[in-house]
C-alpha cells in the first residue's frame, strides 16, 4: 500500500554560471538580496515616486542653500526695493509693469506696498517653513513613537489612561487650538511690552504643534506593538531578564522602523502646511521673516492689484505637498512586501 507523499519542493536559489577564459564554466554562485536592496529595487520601478523624490530633494537643497541662491541672484528678501527705487511702484503701491513688475532684476516681480523681491522671499520662505515643519515632525514623531510603543507593550493601566488622554487630544480641533495656544505660550516666555524674538516664535510654534501632533503616530504604533509583544523574540528577551524599556528599544523599535519611516514622510507635509496656516492667520511668524504663510497673507490682501504674487507661493506649496505625499506613498509601497505593483 503506497502512502501519499508530501510536496517538499522548495524554491531553489538563483544560480549564475560565469564563463572562464578556456571556455569552461566556474561553479554556480548563489545570488541573494537584502531587504534594503529589494526595497530600493521596488522604489526605482515607481517612476512617479522617483520623480517626486527628485522634487523633494530639490526643495531640501533650496532650503539649505537659500543664502547662496539669493547671493548669486543678487537680491535680498529683507530689503524693500520699492522704497529705494521709486520706479518699481506707482503712487498707490502697486508694482509697475506686467505680472507684478517681473524683470531681469526681479524674476518673480516685487511685492506691493514695500517692493520686496518675491523670488528671494520665496526661497527663504521655503527655508523657514520647511525647517520649522521638520523640527515639529522630529519632536512630535519622537514623542509619538515612545508613547505609542510603551503604551502597546506595557498595556494595563498605562495603556488605559494614556489611551484616554490620547482620545481627549484627538477630539480637540487642532487648528483652533494652534491659534489659541501659540499666543499663550509666547506670553509665558516674553513679556507683552517687549518685542518677540524670531527664535521664540519658532520655539512656541514647535512646542504647540508637537503637543497636539503626536497622537496619530502613537495610536498607529500602539496597535502594532500589541501584536509584536506576543512574538517569540520578545518572549525570549523576557526570559533572559531584559527590562521592559530594553525590550522596547532593542526589540520592538527596530521592527517598527519601516512604519516609523513611512509615518514621518507623511507627517512632514502636514506640519509644513500647518505652520504656514498659523502664519497666514497671524499667530505664527511675522514680518520681515520670510515665510510661506506670510506670503499668502500679503498676496491675498493684494490679489486685486497683483494676482501673480499669489500664484508663486501657492504653486510652490502645492507642488511640495503633492510631491512629498506621493514620495511617502512610494516609500510605503517599496517597504511593504505585500504591495504588488
């Protein structure tokens, strides 16, 4: 009587034979790829992702090299050229010439009323908004990662009380509380009768948006940590006597690196637009600091006389947001082995 045999066929490794000089062949060599190489290969096949990555890199380079770019350009974002050169603006403060006074000297024209160079302000505005957004992303990301992983792994009362506090913050209207809390934080550090330094405004914006921006990351990582804490390697670490915090940082964090990376790429554009929104509403950065939100605010007030002024910051912010979101999606697809393209 024959017994049914099990299919023991396994996937064979890839063999490559290379020809020798005498016409023979060397022994076949095994080829293997690391997870990073596989992810990079998948990312390169995503043409939209590669194109958006190039745009993101371009924005980062512009932010880093803003002083160099404006020096080579020959204009400063802090000089009111309309006050120095009366031929740039008419008697009502409107730029003279087509499209906001665009010329070989001022590529994107000048702003109404004062005559600041729009191209120089835009380059430095990218630097300001992207820099502040990056700081907020880093700090809120760190807070969300630590709280979310600890909450999921430790469980019990910590999970319950932290979860309820997270629910409370998520229920708050974020934009409204950004507007309400930023002046309060500024007043706590700087007396009302003194001018507020630029760095204090940056600190206040970062503190407020970090406090109200970590919850989504924490909620996501809590759910993943709940499943990872039941894995064999975590149980083995417990048996060896490892502390809870050592398990969190040595065992759980490395296995959450992919999710954390994707979450940060999706969080950054949201924080940049939130910072620009605060400046637009008058509670973020103030003149003469170049900022995307301040450019929107000034352009909206003068759009009847100079519509071109509104186009440049609008297009730059729109392109950045779309490119970074698409880049984040491409990174997620490349790192997720379940994704099929």
